[in-house]
């Protein structure tokens, strides 16, 4: 009997195998079509999100770190700068400096505005650079910032790296509009670590420069209810050593050439002819698109009349970074600034 049905058995098995192959083919066709219906697999590169909209408020022209921060923002495709407002003392001179910087780097389409003018009692270290740009009257920086917020409610990150006169004025002028910022990324304050000593020794908390020069504006910001991400002295005292600075300026692209010119003026007009920049402000700029470089923790911050930012009990009104990844930040800064192009 076994021999009688051998041929039949073979036929049944062949038909079974054919049906399995056909089913497998149908599954492959379905999966192929599903790839078009449901998108590529998770391992495929994801389309980049739209750049973040940012507004820069800066006291560029005194310390050199603002120039590095501006350069980093311009070289970061993750960010789209809607405008720049200058802050503190002679804001028109600072705006002229920014005009020249942007024109020389191919970014003159970015609006430059002058913020609240305060008493000028000190020479800008980089005034000579600014005065080589044609004088003109700049638009009101506070009004321009508020207009941008109205046009893009809930979308703008304000990068504040100077004394907070423009921020305080914006809050006074139109708090409802100011509260429509997406967030404020602030270089300012001192929680546990003050300015390092001359020999690099760590010191206790200080009244940090940006807060010290306008503690009332800072207090208004921390009470505004806007999300605030703070890079204080604790996490921003990152030094650019001479060998790294030389390598950076040797790139000789349009951006590093302008920063080099500003650096030379800063060095010549600084006490003791400083040669090693401390990159406070670029750390804040980098955080906007690389938050991993400066992990945050929630805190409640109060600002006193002497410009101290104190951690106090209560519900958090800010996120604060107390330690940054300095090596990764310096690598990012070097790579971005050395890029050719605009």
C-alpha cells in the first residue's frame, strides 16, 4: 500500500510547498506595500525638524564671549535668528558692532536693533571695531522683540546674555505678550560657585555681572512665569586655552576672522591684557540645541538688591544647570566656528 500511494504523497507535498511559497510571497508584497503606507522603518534617518526660532539679546562689545556666542548661533542650522537687540550702556554703538559683524559674515539680512540705553560710564573694549561701521539709527529693540513674539506666539526662545534691561522693559511694556515666549535661555547668576580666582581657585557665590547690573530686571524675569533655563557661573566658566584659540583663528574663514579682530581689541583694552577668554555666553547659546551639554535641575531662585541669585525653598521658577560638559562643548564650538561658508 505504501508503494501504491508514493506518487500521490509526492504530489501532495509539492502542492503544500507551493502554497507555502505563495503565502510567503504575499506576505513580502504586503510588507513592501506597508512600508510605503506607514513610512520607513525606525532605523531610517528621520527628517530634521524645523529650526528653532531665536532672538538674541546681547551686550556685545565689552567681554569677548558674546562674539563667540553670536558666531555659534550663526553657524548652527538648528537655530533661526529672527533678530538681535543690544543691551546695556551705549546700545547704538553695540548695534553698529553687530552690523559690521553680520555684514562681514554674510548675515546682514538679520534685523539689528538697539535696546534700552543706559548711562555710559565705561569705554567699550571693542568700540573701534564698531565705529568702522556706518552710523545709523536702529529700531527700538524692546518694541521689535515684542512684535516678533506676537508674530510667533509660543515659538521663540529668547537667548539673554547681557544685563536684563531690555527684558525688564519688555515685561513692563507688555507682560501678556512677553509671556508668549517659548522660553528664556539665560546666562546669568551664581548659585554655589562664584568667579574663579586669578589662579583658578573656586570661590563662593558672587553677584554675577549680568544680574548685578540690573537686579530689578532679573527679579521681574524670575517672577514672570515664562520658562527659564539658567546657565550660571557654576557651569559657564569654560576657558579657551591659547593653543585652541590659535587653532580656531587659523581657520581664517569669514567668521573666525571677525572674532579674531574683536579678540585683539578686547585683549588690548582689558585689564592686564587678558589673553584667555572665558566662554560664559556660548554655553547658553549651545544649550538651546544641545541640552545634553548642560543638564538642568528645578530650583526656586530669588534675586536680591545686590545682584545675588539665591536658591530658596518653594515651587521652582527656573531650571538651572550647575555643571556642563566642558570638553564636549569646546569640541562643538570648535567644529562649528571652523566651518566654511557664511
